[in-house]
C-alpha cells in the first residue's frame, strides 16, 4: 500500500461521507466492497446508471433520440457495450451521453445517500464513481480516496474480468475520460487535504486488507 495525503490523525472531524474514484482496472470496486463488508452503505454509480437506463423512461427516450434505436435490443435493453465503444471513440458523442446521464444520475445518487443516512445517521456512506470529479460530485464528501495502480496490473485485471484482449484493455484505459494519464493531478471541488491517493500494487488479499484498515481509520473520525 502506498498512500499520498494527510495522515488520518489530521483528517476532518467527520469522515461520514466518502468518495472512491479511479480509472478502470485499479481495484476501486473491490476497495469499496470491502467498506461495505465492514458496514458502510456503498453506492455504485455504474449500477445506478444501469438502473436508470432500464427503469427511467425519460432517460431511455433521450438516449434513443440521441443515439438511435439501433442502440437498443428488440426487447428494449440498451446495448451498453456498443454505446460504450461509440462514445469512447468520439469526444462529442461522450459529451452528449454525459449531458443525458449525469443530471439524473447525480440526483439518484444524492437520494440514495440521504436514504442511507436516514436509516442510520452514524453510518458511513461510500460512493464508488469514476466520474466523481468530472461530474462535480467531489464537494459532497468529507474524504475522497483516489485509487491508482500500475498499468500492467490494470490491463491484467480487465483481461481477466471483462474478457478483453490486452490491446483492447489498454485502449479503453487510455481513452477513459479523466483518467487517460492513469492518475489525476487536479481535484476540483474539494480541498486537496481531503484527498488520499492509494496505490494498489500488491495482491488482491493485500488490497482488501488495505481497504479494511483505511475503513477503520475513517470510522475513528465519525
């Protein structure tokens, strides 16, 4: 584990709302899920977005108008992989998709965060979102973990988890908005003292142990 940021002893008095972000293949979802196993209420932005494309008719109509009926199956399911290939190759198409998806996505995430805290005001709420900075969500959190990992490790994880070739994995990593360089140097919307960069450079077991240790550090400030 490699950390960059203030020591937990210097953390804000409250670490109740936590953002987790990073590029694909860094291990941020494994990190977030460990927080969930330790008792946090975890909200996966990708899962919320998928739900919107299935259940929100307003979102579905806008997607169909913007990208055509060919982006949906005969049963009305969005062809997510086809759409992803299209927008990752064209910045204007990506911006079009973001204009459709980000407003309802942010609203849905805020609603779920409120729901988690309504049930238990002392519970830690975690939002796992690659778009956390780009979509303007950083100010919602007391603390943000930025997950990083060596390129070779990221490619290997994506090949194993998504069935891509090494070339496909590298191309997708390089083209991911906000993370094309593999890391971020700017953190808009939040004081840099509230950002901790964590490098995932060991085994999966070690990574899970890192997440558990950091969760305990967060809970000591709730």
